[in-house]
């Protein structure tokens, strides 16, 4: 999500409604991006630094590229986000007052533009146009999607709580004309990390060490242990049912990794044999301190 679906009856491209409230809440946070329900291809430390502060980080792996960019106050304005079993790239543009003016969502199925006008939003997806009524307060974001003819499509309610004055999702309720009603629950540890995401189909959870690094990660039937060195770099992932993965690094002058290479330990004839895996690269633009 967003996901392009077959053409609507009027010949325009149809778009599956997606929860704007989750994205609006995420844009107000300064904490780490990673969540235990993310696909394991995305590194849990892909947008974390060992030293310094970043203006932007561009993450490249195989044929995919993702970017995170931060405002001067540390809030995030562009980031990848996991929605409905796929990653999308999200970019906010704000008015001088700080309120959202525009949202660009790029998914594997295309790009969608969201224009915020008072308590409404207009979504443009190819030739299709949709409208969303938004009711937002300190307890969450309620939204109703309409097609261009004014017909209701879906309702979302993103309930929020607060930690250090930052909103964070507590639950997401979805009601749609095309799908069964559903609810997702979010749990947090004492440091504000997302410790569990409880959806209709499975529960994903993580137990974190210091600095928000996950140590144990469960994704339904999949269980992982992550080992980090004393500097905070990921050295090994092992568990079931996937093979053990070890890592090699290239670092920049500030001690942050700019390339990480997987070494997959494949069992063969009773032995673990190393095999080259995925390479992840990062381009980091630093913020001047002082």
C-alpha cells in the first residue's frame, strides 16, 4: 500500500486507500525508523549512525534505493515506510508554519501526490483523484476516503500516545468497502522502541539492547538473534529457518559504515560454507555541528 489495482469503472486508475494518519505521526518523530514488522531485507541500522548527525542517508541494495532526510530540529521529512507488505518512499513538504502542505508517496506501482488543504486532503494517482476528510487531535487521526464522485471508500483511525512529547501510534483501525475490518496494535519498550506489532495474521516483536539496537527478533515463525560489537556494528544474524549471516564493512572518516557485505554460512555436507550475499551501500550527508 499504496497499491495500484485494476481500472475503475470510469476508466481511471484505482488506488487502494492507505492510512495517512500513520505517515503524519511518523513525520513528527525523531526516534529510529526500524520496526519489527519490516521486511528483513531492510537493515535494522540502515539509517543509524555511530557518530555525527546526518542531513540525509541514501541506502542502496541490489536494485532498490531508499532515502531518509531530516529537518534542522531532528524531525524526519523523508523516509521509507512499510505498508501492506511493501516498502514505499515518503516525502513531506511543509508550510512555513510547520504544517504539512504536500506528501509524495512513491511505491513499486507508481507515485501518488497528497495535497493537504485545511482538514482535507486531495490524492492524485495517475488519472484518478481521491479526497480524504481528516479529523486530528491529541488522541489520534481519523480519516475517511472518498472517490471523485463523493462515494465513501474506507475509514482509518490511528490512535496515538506520547513519549517525550512525540506522538506514536498505539493502534490502527481500518474499515473498507472491499476488505474485512481490521486492527493493528503497536507496543513499545521503556525507551520508545517499537517492541511488537500485532496484526491480524501474525505478531512481530523485538527485544532491544542499548541505543535501540534489536538483539532478538521474531517474525511469526521466524526467529533471529542479532550480535553487535562494542562499537555498535552488526556482526552476525542467526536463527531459524534462515542461514547464519556474517558481515564485513567499509567505513568513512567518521567511523560510519558506507558499505556492508553479507557472508552467508550455508550448511553443506555437515559443514558451514561461506557464500557471498547481498551488498548494502550508504551515501551519508552530514550536518555541520555547532
